[in-house]
């Protein structure tokens, strides 16, 4: 039987659809090692689902803007529950321009345990202040009516895949009840901040 061009193409399509057929694999999500004075946190960055927020974080990493910053805010609501925040804080020279907001209702990501997101005020003001959820914070940080007042929540973009014990150690860091930054974060600032020594991309697999 003589094969027509159409028959050959149909056969190729059928073979390509078979599970396990060799195709070009998608590249893995980037991983970043955040080395702190409390230990190392390994982060998987969701460049596919939250491309704007993820790219912003990776710019801070690649330009070494997170080297030397501190975990300057610790909110411990209960055992293994709350959040910690790190970034340039008062070092204005380390900031990059603000980015467009990516709501969790757009990305499909949620503030589950170990999720990284970007702190913000109004929409489009997020820059380089990064929050890590400890415990399930979906009700407090995902997009929902009144979260915050505009209902757009916060932009989740990564998750901890290694070093959760280090995250808990940071959450348990004692705070100074009198310490604040121009009146803000009183009772939430550590007496001795945990420092970020380096933040670098690492290979996986």
C-alpha cells in the first residue's frame, strides 16, 4: 500500500501523543539558596505561574541586592503559625522599581505553609520586601474581599522546598517589644535580626 503524505503526518501525530514518547522536557523551575545566619532556606520560584513577581525576586537575587539584608519583621501568632519578612527595609539604594500586582486569583497560587509573597501597600507598589508564610495563611493573604482593603491580596510567587526548620527558627527569634521603624512594626522587630548572607540561584537534580 502506498502511503500518502497525509497518512504519514497522521502517523507521526499519533506516535507523538503516546505517553513516554520522547519530547523536549520543560526546564525546571529556578531554585534559590538563601543563606542566613540561622541556616539555609531553599526556594522554588514559580516563574511560569507568577512571571512578573518571580522575575522581580530573581532580579534582586541576580543583582545581589539581598546580600546583607535582614529578617526585620517577625509576626508569631502561635506555634508554627505567622510570617516573617525580609528585604532592604530602610536601605533605599537596594530597591528596584515597583512592579505590577499579580493576584492569587490570577496565578492560582495560595499562601500555604512556606509560600513567599511580596509585601505591598497599594496596587503596583510592591518592590523588594518579601514575606514567608508559616502555616496556612490563605484566609489572611490570598485575594478575597477586604484582603487588604482592595481585595486583591498579596502576590505569591515561590515556596520553601528546603530548610523549613530554619524558617521555624527565624519565626521563634525573640522580638524587642520597644523596637520599631518610625513607629511601624512595634513589637514585631527582632532584638537581634537574622541576616541574609547570600542569595544565589542553585542547580537542581
